[in-house]
C-alpha cells in the first residue's frame, strides 16, 4: 500500500482549473462560484501565472448580506458587488505546491494552516492545478479502501 509521502500532488490534483483574471469584476466572482459549484478561485494574469486566490468564505466575509425577495430567495446586487476590486480583496500571498510535491506534504500544510485548498504551480509560477480538501479525502479513501 502506498504511503501519502509516495503519492505526488499531480496524481491527485484537479488540472482543469476554473480561474478569474486580475480584472474580473467582483460580481463575476459570485457568478463563477454559483455556476461552477466551487469554493476556491485562483486569480491569474494573462500568462496564467498565479497572482492570488479568493475563496467563497472570503467572499461571504467581504460582501454585505444578500437582498431578500418575497418568494424566500435572495440575490446580490451587481452594483454592490462591483464596488469591490478583486485585486484588492484577494489573498495575494498564496501558499502553493509543485506537481511533484507529495500528498503528505500537502496534508501537513493544509492541517497546520487550516487551508481548504492549495494551488499547484510549475517552476515559472504558472497555475497547473489545484488541490482541495475533497481531492485529498478522495485520495486517502483510495489508499485505505
């Protein structure tokens, strides 16, 4: 049975990552979270180099409460969301992994720092994947089952 220190991040990560650009309007961040059903959104420049990260938890912390409607639903006002500048509210100093790092290393970082994800970059800083808690749990389940 392989140990977690013998499994590479590249074998567990999601390679087809949904991203935002540096100039993405903040209202689109909510649209991406909702439509893609994700909780972590890397922010990249034109060359796909990682520049930051915005999480759904950050979004809820930053944005005032949603507007309630009569049918019990709620929504965000686009004008309210677009008052926020993604580059100013994103996490700019993001901890990352390389594809050849081990799953054991990733788990250690995620547990110690309470991270829900770690973006994966190549040596030039280009985003090549993302590793989430769900990906880690899926990999552990495959190892022990």
